[in-house]
């Protein structure tokens, strides 16, 4: 990431490090005091409690020669919390595996587990994944969203013209509505938000998930179980015989699921799902690899939303500054614009642990299929740059959506650069 001298970061590396060290030392001291008094079990409970309070999404527990390194992922970034001594390693790992229903005697293979909200007395479940390393067992805990809290489409970060388009397309009574991006880009949140719009007593709504992430009143939610052969494909076929109006498929992972989902969209069902793709038009390549014909793609897909999450500037320590030559070039500002533009960064404060950031928001590109784009996809002769055609037809790209957020003072130019680096094909 660029330094403040060139682009004006929201906090210098030293300042950010100092703030994180303060948090680390405070939590480390709290955990150490608890160990001295009551041992590893309450230590684990406190760690989970603090992780929820800090809005962490993941806890990484990594073995090393000195014990266990514990880190929390907050706003997409991993931060060190503490190093647990070697003597506590076995007890802490065993405690978590028991809570997750995992086999504590098996240390040679990867395992998956689940800590229910009833076990930890929170409103959120925890997924646990573990496996062997050269220094012992490693565990990663994914803290699931609060199932009682549903984000509305208006709150996700869409640009106004994108939001209007998405709301209109979600209400179309047939076709496939996709959210695409890498792991941790907020795809499930977007799909759940869209699903909330269609949760009406006049429609039959079914979800097929692995696992069910959020419980929704009024919706039939199904969890697949590959151990007994109850896969996405088998469940999809069964649900299509049950008169659905709306189906949410947790993720399209294989050719058969893709083909069934697209065919369902063509036969009068609204299908909401997610897919791993770098940007919106990359979906075309993925579906072609899955064996879906171009005609089915352009007729079945109604909307493809590519998305990423970027950090927001802390509201408590915001400050304005004038862009330098590098920032002006990155933002593609004219001389007139550069003379009047003020950018915003976070100085760093106690509220944001001196990082200058607090929370995250989404940036999106919303692809629909104009007659010209449909025809170009069907021809697929390589002579037409489909992405350039889509942009010429009004597609707002991820980069442009992030640029707008920088100019509005929602995020920093460093987050824009990070996004640009992450989506290079």
C-alpha cells in the first residue's frame, strides 16, 4: 500500500501498529489474568465474547513452536491478539473441538465443526474448521452474522442508479439473480437482502444452503447433507417439484447445479444464488465451463452483481486534505476538479484503534443484458470486447464505484488502490 507521502493514507503504518498494540495488550492482559485464576475454559469463552464485541468475522488459532498464535479478523484485516504458551495448547484446542462437536482424538485429518448459539449464549453461530500442521492442530472459527439482523438493500452501499436497477430486477418473477466475488466479499448478505424483498405470504420461497446461515420466518430453509447424498443437485430437483416461486441456492459450485438453476430461471422461477467470479462478465466464462449454452445464459440470467468490501473512514477522526499529484492521477481528476476536491482520511483514534477505519461497505457493479450485449455473447467470435461494450452501455464498474466513494469521503484512496490490485485479471 502506498505511503502517506504519495497518496495520503488514513493512518501511518506506525500509528496503526501502535493502536493495534494497545488493543492487543489490553486483551492479552485480560486473558492472562483469567488464565491465572480459572484456566483455559473461561479463557476460550472470553475470547469468543470479545471477538463478538469487536465485530470480528474470524478467529485464527495457529500453532507454532512456542504455543498458539491467536488473531482476529476485523474489517477484513487480521490482527494479533496474543500468543498462548505451549502448556495451554492442548487444553484450548480440545475445549474448542468439544464445543464444536469435533473428534478430539483425531489430529491427522481436516475436520469441520459447529458451535451453536445455545452453547455460547450468543445470537450467532460459529463454524469451525481445523486440521494438522507441522506444529500441531490449527483451528479457524468463522463467526456467523446475527440471524435476527437483516441488512436492507438500501444499506449495502449501492450507488443510487444501481440500487434502483437491483430492486426492479429482484422483483422480476423469473430468471437467475447472481451475486459474485471472492470469499468474504459479502455475497451472502446481498442475496439475503434480496431474498427479504421477496419474502411475501403470496409467494412460495425456498432456500437450499450449506449450511443455513440465517433463519428467516416465512421461508422454507433446507440444509443439504452430503454425508447422506443429499446434495445441491438432488435438493434442487426435489424443490422444483414443490411449486416454488423463489429459490435461493447457497452457491453454484458445479455444472449440474448451474444448468438446473438456469433452466429453473427459464421456466418461471426466480433463482437467487452466489458464484465465485472476479467481475460480472467473468460469470460468462464460468457458465461456459459448466457447459451452459450461451443462449441459456443470456435468456436465464437477469442480473449479475459483482462486489467487494472496502473499509470506511472512522467518523470520529475524519480530516480533509488536498490530493497530491499521485492521488489526482489515480482519481483521474481534471485541473479544475483537482483545485476544488478535498479527500478525507482518518487520523486514528481510540474508537478505531488508531487505524483510521471503522466498519466496511460494499462496492458493486450491476450487469444486465441489453439486446446488443446479448447478441454479442451469442456470436462469441472474439471480435467484440464484451466488457468494453457493457461499460459503453452504462455499466458502473467496481473501480468507478470505489472512486465515487473516495470522492464522497466514504473511504480512502488506499482502499481504492487495494481494490484495483485485487481485481486485476
